[in-house]
């Protein structure tokens, strides 16, 4: 289900360009850091609302500091899920939300 986060709460929001396979490219990612109990990175495709979150320690471990590569891999995996939902005709409300959110970004 889509996760919406108020980006005004994030520290030092940055934008980075990525080029994931199967997406309209170039694609821009907005990301910033939440300094709550467990520091997390919150990120989204620019001009969308769904927010991906990952603890900073996990992000650093998985990415080795290459955030663009991490975002790219996640989006390519997300596209696979999206295409499965499309085959099922986006039959749930939450699938419909993702369809509306990403229809202009994911190539089918």
C-alpha cells in the first residue's frame, strides 16, 4: 500500500538522477533523512507521493554509499511487482493507487 510521508519533516532534501530499466528516463529521486528514533532515508520519485523508507544503516550497508544504484535497483524490482499487478488488472484499491501514481513513469 502506498506510504505517504511529509517531506517537510526531512533534513537536507536532495535530488539525484537515476536511469532504471523500464522507466521513463531520466528519472529524478528526492530523498532526505528522518532523524527520529531510528534514522531513516525517505525517498520518492519526484512529483509522486509514495515514499520508500529504509533505515540509514541498512541503506549504507546495501549501497556502499552509492544511493543512486540502490534507488535504481529498488525501482527495477518495484516495476516487476507493478507489472504483475497490471496483469491482475490492479484489482485492489491499493493497486489502483499505485497505478495512478506511476502510470506515467513505468514503461509497460
